[in-house]
C-alpha cells in the first residue's frame, strides 16, 4: 500500500567506469534499491494526490535490471538495462515528477492503456444490439480509452516483493461510455532478463476490452536522439491498412514489397519517408497494427517457444529487446507526433521520432469489425493476457 513516508538518502556509493553512480534510495513501498539509482527519478517527486488518491513511485529490481513504476496510470517511468559495455541505460521515455505526468497525460508515456487501446471508429460500437457512445478525443474517433482512460487514473499499488508490483483498478459501469463494472489487475514482474506484464480483468456485464502498455522505447537511452537507425524485426507477414483517420479499413494485407515488411531486421528509418506509399502518408510514418504470425500457432502457453513477436536493436547501445506476447497484434508507432515539447528525465527532451512504441494488443476498431479477433469480455469469463520484454546485447 502507499506508504507516504519516504526516506530519500542520497549516499553516493561508487562511480565505477562509465557506470552512473549508485546511492541508496527508498521507494514509496519502503523498499531499498541500490543499482544505477542515479538514473532513477526521486520518489519524493511522485508524492501527491490525484482524484483524492495518493500517488507514488515503486522500484523493482532484479540482477542488472531496475524498473520504476508510478500508480498514476500504472505507468512504467524507467526501465534500466545494461548496454553492450555494461553501462546502465534507461530505455523508456518518462518524466521525473508526478506533476509533469498530470500536466501531459496525453503522451501516454509508459501508461497502461484502457479500456480500449488505440482507436474505435466514430467513437461508437454496438454490442448485443445496443449502441454505446464514446468520447471523441482523436478527430472523429476515440483513442486509448477516451477523455480519461486508465492512463490518467490512480491505481491501487501493492508491492508483492522486490521484483513484483500489482496494480488494481475498478472501472465503473458506464465509465467513458463502456458497459460493465470492470475489475482490472496489472502485474509488473521483473526477472533477471526482462519485464513481464500480466493483465487480468473480469466484468459484470458484456463489454469490450483491449489493454496494452504504451511505453516509448529508445534502446540507445531515452533522450539520445533518432530511432531511425534502430533495427526492427516483426514476426508479421500481414498488417491492417488504415484510412486517413487511422481506422483499419478491415482488410488484412501482405507486407511483401511494402515499407511494412519487417520480416527481416531492417532500419526503422530506411523506408519511413516513402511518401509514395499512402499508408506511410496516413500514419505520418509508422502507426499501424501488424498481424502477428504467432496468432495462428495455438494456445498462449506455447508462445515463447514460437519466438518473439518483435526484436528491436539499438544501433549505438547494442541493446536488443525481444517482445513476446499472446496477443494477436502489435501497434508499431514510430513517434511521429513527438515534437520536442516534453521535458524528459535527467534534463533530456524528446523529439520527432526519438522513440518507438510496440503496443501488443488486439486490432484497432475490433468492436466494429466482425472479421477481426473478438475483444468482447462477458461476465464469468476471465481476461488474461501477457507480454514480456526481454533484454540482451550484441
Ligand atoms: C497511436 C498514435 C498516437 C500515439 C500516442 C499510438 O498508439 O497509434 O496514433 O499518436 O499512440 O497517443
């Protein structure tokens, strides 16, 4: 539970080689973390209230990996992994205080997005013959849960141990226009190789649900410039083309011969400005859902055996991130709307295409597209999905 008493003792312990110095620091749950904490934000800067509920910052630690998570939006604030030289590197964009998150929730930095990740066309859908009207926060469409999605609410946080944080949120019947009282649990679990996110939910009325994590990655380190030279490989032979408002047309098209072919490792920037391609134009770069090949391969338990959905590599750091998931799609967004207005941790700033998102999820607009895998959750069913971000170097 939120422990409001936070001791922040900045004892410099060591500065070894290029490694950022370590100091002891205590997070909101009262747990101690000593590795690479000079890269971590001060937990004191996350003590506040939003909607009358306490916010805080929680650290997870395992081997060489450290994560920081705030219960505001269940957001991943920092994810520190070693680069090819062993230097701790923070690979996600984030802010160093709760005030900045409250001021700019709409960047979705590190957030858990819900009830519906990405867009629902014309901000409405029908379920069991009844039409539900949602909030238009993206042209004619609704995006990432509406006016105040799961990214902008305070979750109840409970640290289970030094590697595990469990966050829960109850979304009331009718919240943001969606039916059903929904009980959501998101668990962040750091092992010695990566970060696993488990999503669980139940409802008391039929509803639609599509949860994801909206971290912006720069594997050379947040705030270090373009991601154009990162390489990306996606285990996806098909993608879902969109209209000019970024709603899928309903077609599933082959990536072969298009800038969407990432079936072999390819620089993100290599074809991103291919203005002859209408889809690239609509997305202002990449902002598309890829249909994962793994979706045809059977029960969720076996997904890791079928290989990663995505592999991204930082050209300067040598950090390799492999993304595993049981979800049918991945939204690859190349940071086309980042514009240098967001003050990042450590005095850095963001910038055009200086980070990318790999949002594992169901396809956008599925509630209105019967041919896409269903996002309906019924009473008595348990929503249970997972994604694992695994790190190595080369
Ligand atoms: C969307 C983008 C949007 C970004 C930030 C992505 O998931 O597809 O269009 O700009 O999130 O909201």
